[in-house]
C-alpha cells in the first residue's frame, strides 16, 4: 500500500524498555500517609535543557481477577472518594510489606478483600496506572481453583472496605460492561479484557505467576 512504511520482524516486536536519563536533582516535596510526591530535575540529552517533573512515588500494587470453575469472575463494589463513585473493581492492594513476594501480596489481597484462596495463579498483564504522574506499577493476576477462607481466619474489613459488595459475573458480561463504559477501575478493565483475550487458548499462553516484573519500582 502506498505510503505504508516497511516493517521488519524486529520492528513488529513492540516492547517498552528502560530509558535512563541524567538525573540532576531529586527532592521529596510532600510526605503522605501512603505515598510521597517527589520532584526530579533531569536532562533528556547530555546537551539538553534541564526539565523538572513532579510525580507520586508509589510502592507498586497487585490486583487479582478471581475466576471460578464456571468461568465467572468476581467483582467488588467499593467507594472511591477521589472520584466520588462506587466502582466495581477486582481485589487489589499496595505492595507495602517490605520484602514480600509479589504473588504472596496478591494472595493476601485476595483473602482480605474477597475471602478467597487460589490454587492456580498466572499473570494477566503488567501496567503503569498513570505513568505521566505516578511511578505506580500494577501486576494483574488471574486466580483460579478457588476455595473459601474459613470464617475464623477471615480478615476484618474496616472503613471503605467494610462496605464491599460481591458480584459474580460472566466474562462476556464483564467485557460488555467495559465496552459500554459501565466499568472504570483500570485494574478491572485491563484484567477483564486481558482474560477475554487469553481465553482463546484456554489461558495456556499466560505467563507463570513468578514471571519477571522489571517495571516494578523495586526492580528498576
């Protein structure tokens, strides 16, 4: 086709990559209860002008798309104050326990928010939640072979989590809700669409739960 650039096999492999730049200065400008705001001054090129960018310094997070034997997924309704809405989400939380394995963190969140444990784990997707304003990296897992956490061992949910409601929904219904604009939580949206794509080969193409995660702040 005229005007279409030629592509080589290497060019067709699209992959994000680290891009270290010369850091001239970094300063913490706000210390929060959960995360901080830092101000970095850097150069894009050795001879370029200095640029300053402020962003949220985030420990990273994990999210879990629980799927039962019928192929249904679990969504949780939770109030989110910054947007003033009740959002249907998937279990998720910060990686704020020092030295905690990523999968262990995901299992902890699944148990605390959904009262569930999973026998099979795979990686659905790795995303940056808002790369223009935050260093937050999120790994989204598919959790299968689910069992309920015994009542005596369940986490006591407080604050916004105390209002959590559960809803099992078919994957096709969830995809339709995403495309209709009814779901907005990024982990839920990405997880649902990734699971729908992965379903084509019975989820065999998904990465193992312990796949490398070089985008996480601790790995960079």
